C-alpha cells in the first residue's frame, strides 16, 4: 500500500506505508514536549510501545495522558521531540487523516456509532466509507469482506445482534461496536482512552477479555483510571505525571514505587 504524504519541504512524495517494526518497537516517542500557554502538558516525554504489546497508561488527572494520544494521532503537534511509527514513519510529518490511514486507530470515550444503522451496517461503513457513499448497502460484499465483518462481530461478541439498531444497544455494547469499527480498518496500533467509564462490572470484564484478545495482532495503548480494570489487563503499566514518565513496570511494581504512592496519595484511585 502506498500513501501520498507531504515531506518536510512541503512537496508530495510516495512512500511505502508498511510499518517497519523489525526492532520490536512499533511506536517511539522521544523527548516530546508540548506547551499550552507556557504550561508544559507534556515535558520531555519518552515512551516506547512494543509490537503487539498491550500497555496501560495511568496517572492523575492532568498528567498528560489524553494529550499524549493527541500527539500520536496528529491532533496536537509537539514543540520538540520525535514521534515515529516503526523505524521509518515520522508521524510529525503527517496530518490526522494520514495517520489514521497508515494504521493508527483511536477510540474516544464517547461512542460515535451511527445510531439509526444496524450493528452490521456500522461495521460495513467503517470498512469503507467511500464505498458506502457509492451505495454499499445495495452492493454485494465480497467474500473476503463478509469474512472480515464476521470475524469482527465474533471478536466483539455481537454476532447475535448484527441486525440490531446500534442506537438501542447497551452502553457497553456500543463501546464494543466502536472498537469493532476501528478493527475493520485493520489498525496496527489502537489507542483507547478510558474504555470502561460507565460500564457495569460484567461489561468491564468482557472489555478486558476483548482488549486482551487484540494484543499480539495489534499494539494496544489503554488509558484508564479504574485500577481493578488495569489489573485485569495490564502486562506493563506506565505512570504519567506532569507530562513525564514517573514509573514503568508491572502494576505491582509501580504501585509499590514510593514516587507513585506519593503522587496518588489522597487519590481514591490509589486505594485499591
Ligand atoms: N488544548 C489545550 N489547551 C490548553 N491546555 C490544555 C489543552 N489540552 C490539555 N491541556 C492541559 O494539559 C494538561 C494535561 O491534560 P490531559 O487532558 O492530557 O490530561 P489527562 O492525563 O488526560 O487527564 P484526565 O485523567 O483528567 O483525563 C492539563 O493541565 C490540561 O488542562
Ligand atoms: Mg484524559
């Protein structure tokens, strides 16, 4: 697959958009700083996400977690630093749509499913918006497309509800459908910001299973406050604080870290 992107001089060149993660790292952030009116929301942040890794990012309110995702997806451009997708793709040279096209999907907290359409139609639309505009609803899907949709329905646990209108799904089911819509684009990296907010315990458990099942095939970065949930999925946890990495390791390791205990002191989230 080729992408047209602008190079540093502003010209257009064609690059091979296949991601080179041959060193085992899919995403590199190095020395990244972002200031808003002189306040450093991200302060010399360096972070590496492994190929196929499931990483949890935790940290107090205002630590810079969402801003970090904004940088990766091109919504916010940093003042300094390097952001690379694999060895060769400089994300700072790409705009938001280009970053999405090369395989970085982001799930926002509020689901953006199209409520009047069925679960199946939402997935069809996510597979190819352009095709939909040409009248996909009346066009036969290819066998391969049908298979991909079936696999995603199964993955998100909504096979039996494929014909149901998205608007009447339960909160958790809508969130899973949205993850399914991202999966239709076959992203290499998925960014998920606070996925279990507002979910029932049963929905949280199912979401943990779903995210765990994605690791390996995809790299997944999950920002979450709910420590019970983090415990159920996390392999490696990064604690952000004041726009920097405060600690990194297993959840047990970071929870035992005096620096982390200090930052979370008096914070309800640390009580677990
Ligand atoms: N567009 C912006 N303009 C000005 N300040 C901003 C902007 N975006 C974020 N900030 C500030 O940057 C800091 C980091 O915000 P961010 O939303 O990344 O934190 P967070 O870790 O996601 O917090 P939370 O856990 O509450 O979601 C905050 O102090 C926030 O007020
Ligand atoms: Mg946030």
